């Protein structure tokens, strides 16, 4: 049986329960061997608009996310530093090519939120992305774009949260424990991110 590999890329600034719900649902419902949560080194669509948290910090947060509540890794979920090691702007097509080379014969599934459906055509070499992987679109509250022929639409339990909201709430000193796992919150504090101090 060829390996079934989920590729879930993001800025993860910070990673939240919405991301976790997507990764877990995709792995279980599509029978994936692994879901790689690929942390963007330089998210080229976002970085001109705002300052993005350093990649090493965001990777540590995603590692905390997949570590699970009791320090036991969540089965099949892997924090990937592939794009960080490559450096530069993070293009999904390059990531898929590298993964195809590293895992010959693997069947790849690129998981994206429904908010990204309309912009997908503007991604670097989007036709090649579609050739390399099956596109899986997960529901995201507030978005309803239809999927293209050949893509998979995967309903997931709605988790109405975005990293942008969470950054704002953290900076305002609000309690975001409903949206961040305890391990991620601990890492945010330890690294003094989003101006949340170690003693805060
Ligand atoms: P930001 O608010 O900073 O733009 P974000 O919350 O959209 O960030 P990203 O790291 O950009 O998070 O998202 C990575 C992937 O996760 C994308 O495919 C996005 O569509 C998806 N995603 C993010 N949040 C959710 C959510 N609440 N439900 C479903 N999918 C989500």
C-alpha cells in the first residue's frame, strides 16, 4: 500500500485548536498515515502585510501542539521544519516536490481551509500543485467557496478562530485558553511571544 501523506501548511502564528481539529479529522477520515504540519519559513503572502513571528518560535509552538495534552505525541501528526530548513519564501509546490522525492510512491493530500479556495489559483505553479497532490478543502466558519472538480471537500467540526484574533487577544491580555492547547500556551509564555511574559 502506498503511503498516504497529508500536507497541512500554515503560518501557525500561533497554532490553535482549529488547526488541530483539521489535522486530526483529515488523518482519521482520509486514512492518512501521517499529517505533516508544515511551518512556513516566510509566508510570502502574509509577510509584506505584518510582522510574522520568527519561524523557529512558530515551529516550537507547532511541536507543542502535536505533543498532545500529556506529553504523548498525537498519533500521525508531525511538526515539519522542511520549509524552514529550505529557507527563503515558502512555496507549496517546492515543498510537495521535495516530499515526493523523499517519499517515492507516496500519495499526497494537500489540506487547505475553505478560506484559501479562491486564492489558490494565484499560488505559485498551482496547476503543478494539483498534479502533485489531491487538494482537500476543510470547512472554515464564514467561508463557502465551492471546491473544484477532483478536489475533496472534508467537513470538519467548526472551530471559529483565527491566529489573527488570537494574536490580538493575547496582546490585550485576554484569556485564550479555549483556543490554544495548554502546551502551546506554555510555550507562548516561555518564549515571551505576543508580549505574553513568562510571569504573566
Ligand atoms: P491568520 O489569522 O494569521 O491569517 P490562520 O488562523 O488563517 O492565520 P494559518 O496558519 O494561516 O492560520 O492557516 C493554516 C491553514 O489552516 C490554512 O489552510 C487555513 O485555511 C487553515 N485554518 C486556519 N484556521 C482554521 C479554522 N479555524 N478552521 C479550519 N481551517 C483553518
